[in-house]
């Protein structure tokens, strides 16, 4: 019984690690996108230090765009996954 329990625990650990890796990858990608946005935002902010308000608007617009893109990407990934499973069912 102990051996079996240990095996299942190991399997669970492996699954957890895989899930963590996947999550890390996703967060890394998102972070990279965020960094790019921040850089762009910094540039616009520097350019428009005098026009602070417009710079802020630009930044929020840019971040919103990225957020939208990320959402869309997630959706497409989900759709692709669904398509794959549908094909398998056939």
C-alpha cells in the first residue's frame, strides 16, 4: 500500500511540475509583452513629458491593446485545443 501511495504521489508531483512549467512559460510570455509595452510607454512618456496627459492616454491604450491581444491569443489556443479534441473524437 505504501509503495502504491508513493507512486501516485510521484505522479502527482510530476503533473504538478508540468503544470507549473506551462504556467511559467505563459507568464514569461505575458511578462515579455508587458516589458515591451512598458518600454514603449516609457518612450512615449519621455517624448511627451510635456504632454503628460496624452502620454498617459497612449500608455493605457497600448496596455489595453496588449491585453486584448493576449485574450485573443488565449481564445485561439483554446479553440485550437478544442479542434484537436474534436478531431480525435471523430
